[in-house]
C-alpha cells in the first residue's frame, strides 16, 4: 500500500495553490472595469428652482468633458416657445447658452442633449419657474431620448460619431477580454503542469520502486 504524502509536501502544494489563486485574482481583478456615461452634476437654473428674476443664461456642468459635437440646449415655456436661439458654448465639462431675452413669469423647461465623453448621447429635462408661477415637477433622469429641435445633419453626424466610438469601445473591450482569458488559460495550464510534476516527484521520492519478488 502506498504511503500518504508527508506534511511538508502538502504545505508546499497549498502554497503553490495559494500563489495560483492570488495571481488569478490579480489578473481577473481589472477584467470588468466600470464604464459609465457622463452625469449631469449641477445646473443653473437648478432643477425645480423658483426664481424671482429671469436668468441670463443656462449652464450645465457634467462629470467629464463632453464632446464638442451634438450639444443642444433648448429653453421652452408652457406654450412651447423657445427662448434660446444661440449655439451652446462648451468649456470642458461645462455647457452654457444665453437666453434671447428676459423671461416673463411662468414655468419653463431646459431640454438638453450632449454626447458623453464615451461617445454616447445623453439627455434630460430641467424644469424651473420664474416669478409668480406654480411650482413644477422634478427633473427627468438623463436618458437616450433625442432633443426634437436638433438639426438633422447635426443629428446624423452625432449618431455616426457615437456609433463609431461605441464600436471602437466594444472592439477594445473584446480584444482586452480575449487577451485576458488567453493569459489566464496559459497561466492555469502551466501551474497545473507544475503541480502534477511536483506530486509525481514527491511520490517517486517517498516511494522508490522496488525490485519485484521472484516467483518461487
């Protein structure tokens, strides 16, 4: 009957296994980074603000520098009249647009759309009031809905850029994932071979072959 592996051999085997698990954790740790679209951090006017006087401009601040293509800021009143006709100005993560004139008392909505730094269009609505007007509802969460007044050519250009950047991002992720799993597979195969060789060496060292007994 074969003798069991001695305690030092088991300890060495466990150390090798721990090293393999630790190396796999280090490799797999960054395999799934968190990719998120830019977020609207603040705005002037703020969402659901009740202003005593008309604002001279609309300003939006995002979590990262948005792309310079496809930015739209609309300011509309209850009758859907627009109060911004100028193109928005982009300065890093900040997007601003001046109002055409002083806003009369009433309820308004800022309808914005920008292209996130990852190439994905995001949009939202910011309601506010000026003067003696009924309070308005909460701002909408940023989403993918387009702003209706965007120029068709600009929309097509924005969509093409977003699609190209999205495809490039997906290709990069796929290539990175393929390289990662190839590295893990090679490392696991090498570690397994080393463990098998170590076990075989341990058995051979502790249980040397003996010459067979001659039959009588």
